[in-house]
C-alpha cells in the first residue's frame, strides 16, 4: 500500500493527510472547495514546521512530507491510483453513500474504501458499492497527529484481509488499532457521547461550572481533557449529529442535552467559531 487519497480537507481530513504524508505515503487530498484545500495545505505546512522546531520530527521530514502531498478538487484524478481511500466528510449518511458510489466507480478494483465515521454503519455504506468486502470504518481521533488510536470497524461483509491491510497501514502511521464489530457508536463514541452529554446536563442544571466539571473529570478520573473542552474541540454541531444518530438507533439514554441543541442553533459550535462552552480568541 503506497498511495492514500483523503476525501475532505477539514479538521479530520487534513490531520489524516498529515500523518500519512509524514510516514511516507503518497497522499492525494481532495475537496470540492479550492479554498478549503489551501487552508489544509497551509495548516499541514505550519504543523510540520512547528513539530520540527519542537524536536518531534527532523527538519528534513518537513520537505519530504510536503513532497508527498498533492491537493485537487478533481475526485477522479485524486483516486485513480489510490490503494486506500479515507473519506472524511460530514457525518451525513446520504452524503457518504453518494460519495462511496462515486468512489466505487472511479477507484481501481483493489482499492480499499474507508470511512472516518465515528458512529455510522460501514455495512450500510459498503452495501451501496460492488466491493463491500473492501469497505471498512477507520475512526481517527482529533487531533490526529497526537492521538494514538484508530478504531477499525468491520461491516457485515468486510473481509479479514481488508482488516489486516488497514492494520498494517495504521501501524505505518505509528498508530495503535482496535478491531470492532459494527454496532451503533462502536466503542469510543458510544462511551464518549454519554459522558459528554451528562456533563452538558450537569452544566444546564447548574450543578457546577464548565470549568469545574472539566477539572473534576481531569483530576478526579484522570481524563486528559474535560468532556466539555473535548466537545468544543470536536465541534458542537458534529457532536449533536452524533447524539441524534445514537438516540435514533440506541434509544432514550442518548437523547441530546437541550443545552447542546440550543448552542448549535445559536451558532456556538466550539473552537471553530470562537465560542462554545468556552470562549476562544
């Protein structure tokens, strides 16, 4: 496996492209918006230089990694020689299904198609293609270049050969992987959404401030980041979509906190808008 195409250049897509290029994959980054690609390219270059300055990578790694990257709005051009495609678009099933149908038609026969979903069904996505055995979920975590885990979720028809190839790819990216049989929310999202939602209920009910809820979780339960901080980082709109999906598929205990819905309606989406449970510059 030598060439990876990353579809979507937002927070997750650019992070996946970063770690893939740093670890010697040729990486084609695709997005429908040229300005999004420019932002992703600028972000990756900045993060690589920052990592070199701090001694995490060598100076020569910066140019080598940038040389591994190409950026394009042309989907066919981006995937024509891909061994692995990683989709990182919005958590909307109709959008993913349309994209995977296009990828199935455009990609070589051997290409593995992966979705970076945190909740949605790789079985349903794979069923829309002629290669369901080569469809899998690769759930990366934000920020991708710092988080060590990739959650690998097998659909009903995902072959063990596909799992093994993606495990090898994850190891080359210097990530640990866990193998999960598909069920809504998988492992991490199912647990994380419950914790985050309860933290939002605590805040809404006036039990404690956002700062103290997060501090309690970090110092009392040894979480590296508080659940409200994490929700702001992920994006409150993304978290709401995940909660709505889990509520629909797993039942009442996943009903989104009303405060989360209110913040999203107000455009307070977290770090990316400068305002969520916290204020950002």
